[in-house]
C-alpha cells in the first residue's frame, strides 16, 4: 500500500502546539505557530528514511520489537526505510 499525499489537520495542530521560545533552551526562538498551517502536501512515497535502533551502542532490547514493527509499517508508505550504521567509536 502506498501513501497518498500527506496533509492532516491533526498534524498541523500538533506542529502548531510545539514551537515556543524558552529561556531554558538556548537554541529556541520565537516562531508563529500558524506557519505550519500553510505547509504544502507531500507524497510520502518519495521519502527515504535511514534509521537506527540504538546508535550501535545502547541497551534497548526491550523496545526493539516495537520499533521494528513500526518501521516495517512505515516502510510500506515511503520510498525506502533502511537501517544505517553510525560510527560512534567509544562514545559510551
């Protein structure tokens, strides 16, 4: 099953409720929450997704099955949804 162009009132409502300037977050900035209402529709079938379960260094065995099932479902709606590997060295 391929996705049709994505445009959802719920998505716009969620996005417009998220942006906010916060003195506690140095990277935050003021934004008009209504700017998300004018987003163009996009065909999800053109989207390519690279994913990682745990950045190759985290112990997340309890959540892998759920993540994999969700990525498999998402993979039916997009052009590609494939694992990628990150070279993090001894990050942990």
